[in-house]
């Protein structure tokens, strides 16, 4: 399978992207028969690879002279920056020159570009950013986590269907529990959006567990948490902030005295395992669900390991035909008259 990667997306590009490709080529290529394609300023890519001692043989480099800034208006990917590394990768994806696309660049530009260049799956009203988030039982999938600030009830139902497919095919959850993020568990809770979406999700062919309060998400209240992009992004950012606070507090406790330092040594194995579970780089990125080919948004500060895991995630999406499964599930809903 061919994975296209924006070599100039993210804070540490192109070095981290190249390091991720090198790791993927040694760890993943035999399993997934990967072909890696980099888009970006070719001379800089080759110079950086030489400086880092990374062999580019077997990796295709496609020249794209510009980079769309994170602060730029997202729609400029179609105008002023139509020759940027992200746009070039999406154009190649749309033309069938690759099976999946990865970028750590501007989220807004990625959503606009993927929607208008690579296009949505037939019947999908809006694409949603699906982010795996750590919880007490491993990880749950949160969507939408920022692509659509305002949503309609039928969009949230589609998010639930798409999220359930991803949870099954990529996260390995056989029968994922889908919940709607709300301010209470009663059916009457929330705005008109949540009340109607709760009804629609309950009628869909899902293992729907109803409304889920935000406090239940880190405790394993559901496997797929459905929300509008505004609510989802608030949940995601709050979770990230609380994680950093807990990490700092624990570090302070373990370093406060000789006794606690000894305790930290005794618990080092468990601490490492916990840090690994909380580490976003272990997942690699968030999938933009609803696009005709897998499009993955890696974190802006991704390192080489994070890019390698983003490549793994893209390969799993292709191997397990996530897009095809979503298409079939949505078509079944439309055919049953649920739409």
C-alpha cells in the first residue's frame, strides 16, 4: 500500500517525518508492504536526510515548493497555497496515486483540503476528526473533536456509525459501546441537538448506551464518544490539560523526599507503562473519518516515533478497509429509511 506523507507538516518537519519513515520502513514495511511517498521541497528533504544519515532509497519524493502556515486561513489551501506540501499530497490521494495521507500541519487546512480535494464518502454530511483518548480501560474514540463546531442531529448519528467502524477495525473492539456526550443521562437532557441526536442514535444499528456525562469518559463509560466539534474539542483539550497537571503533580510527589524517590524506583515499571498508555505518540494521530481515503492528522509536535505510529494507523485503516466498511454501514442506514 502507498502512504503519502506531508514532509513539511508539524513543528519538527522535515527531520521528524524522515525519522518516522525510517522507523516505519524497518518495523512496518515487511508486514504491510509499504511504499512511502513524501511531498515537500525536495532539496531540503534530501539535504536533511543526508544530515540525519537516513537512506531515502525506496522512498519517493514529490516536489512541492511551499508550506501552508498554521495561522493561514484554511481555504487558502485551494488558492494561494494550492502548490503546498499538504495540497500536493491530497491531490495525489484524490488521483489514486496513494492509499492514505498523513499530515501534522494545519488542522483547518487539512479538513478543508480533504473535504474539497479528496472528497467525502457518498452520503456523508460532514467529516469528523476521530481522536483516540486514554481512559481507565485503555482508550476510547472521541468524535468530532474539532472539525465541525456546529452540527445537526443526523450528523451526530453518522459520527456514531463511523466511530463504531473505526473502533472495530482499528482499535480492535469487537462490539463498541457508543455514547452521546451530554450534561446528564436522562433523555430530556441537553439542547435540542442532543435530545434529537440521542433519539436518532438509539434507532441506529449500534450498541448505543445513551447519554454519557463527561466525567464517565475517563472511567470507561463508552468506547465511542459522540459530540459536536465544539464540545468534543473542549473535552479533548481539558483531558490534555488535566493529564499534564497530574503528570507534574506526580513528578513533584516522587521527587519530594528520599523515601518517595525510592518508591518511584520500586514503581518504575508501572510508571513507564502508564506513561506509554498516556502518550499520544503511541497512537500517531487522529483520523478524519468520512473521507474517501484515510486522512490522518498527526500532532503538530510529533516526533519520529509518532510519525511511525501514524503510518501504522494509516496502514491498518487501509488493510481493514475502514472507508469501505463505513460506506456499507451508511448505505444500509439509508436503505432502511433511517436517514
